C-alpha cells in the first residue's frame, strides 16, 4: 500500500515538473519511475479515476488532473492569512494601480498564494503556487530579515554554497529589517521591481509577506519610497489581524 502511494507520488511529481512538455506519454513516465509499462498504466488509471491525472484526448499524453485545482482552492480558503490579507491587498492595489501579491515561507522556498493584478496593460504578472528559493526576491528577503538570524542562516546555507555570497546577503538583512521593507530589481523578471514587507504572526514569527510588483521603466526613487510606505502599512495591518 505504502509502496503504491510512493510510486503514485513519483508520477505526480513528474507530471508537475512537465519539463516544457504538453503532457507526458506513458512510455516516458514508465522510464522515469523505473517501472514496467503495465504497472505504470495501472497506477495512472487509478489516478485518472480520481481526477488526480487527466489524459489529453488529442495526444494521449498525461497531465495533472482537475482535482488538484479543487484541493488547492479549498486549502487557500482555509488559510486565515489569505482571508486577513485580501481586503488590505485590494485597497493597496486600488490606490497604487500596481500588482499586489501575498507570499508564504515554506522551508527553503516561498510560494505565492494570492494576488491582485494591476489594471494597467503593462504590468507585472505573478504566478500563484510557484516555488521561489528564499534567497531570491524582495518578499523572501523581507521574510528572512525578520526571522531569527540562526533560522535565516540555516536556510541560506542550504541555498547558497559560496560562503562569500551567502555572507553578503546575511549582512544585508539587518538593514532590510530596519527599513521595514525590501526592494529587489529584476531578480525574477527582467525590467521589473518588487517592493515587499513581512507579515508576522503570534510570537512575532514570520508567516508571510505582501509585495508590490512594478515595471522598472520610468520608476523614480520617490515612487519606490511611496510604495514602500504603502506596503509597510499594509503588512502592519495584516500583522495586527494575525496577532503579531
């Protein structure tokens, strides 16, 4: 039973990665998991039955099924943080006319769990559910800066092998914490800037970050400072709601 679950999860992970394909043929899945074609087919058939995997009619390739969306939406609805942050994000987005997003830490990665997109035609697009290493981007650095320094260092040791590069980032964290927010330039996407502030929960523990994504073209220092002030105020409001 446990072995079957492990094998099924192997298949799910393969389909999740996608590797730029429009689905996976069963022969490739079989090769990846190292199982006979018959065993792989049996496992996939069971996953299809439960809507965890779907088969594309045109190509007969396999992709993740609709059940994951359903489960993800339910999980998001259960997140108190998302509920607390949503009205704050909506207000900030309406005021600044930029994309506003919510991230949570998860080990050495973070994940976007909600966003309000800018009404402008030229805007930053955030992908919900995308895993981003904690050493990359304003939201992650804002969260690291407000963690226990030992916890932040332990995370960065796993992510940055080069000691000099790691120490450089560690040494920047106190300044980020003092400022109340972090600004990153083109760390995720060329031509974009992110401004983010941390959200704290009970015990002043870091539980997330609110960020604003903007296009760098025409962006002034005054505009960055204004957005920083807005995001700090918003993150502080959510922190209060969450008991931080």
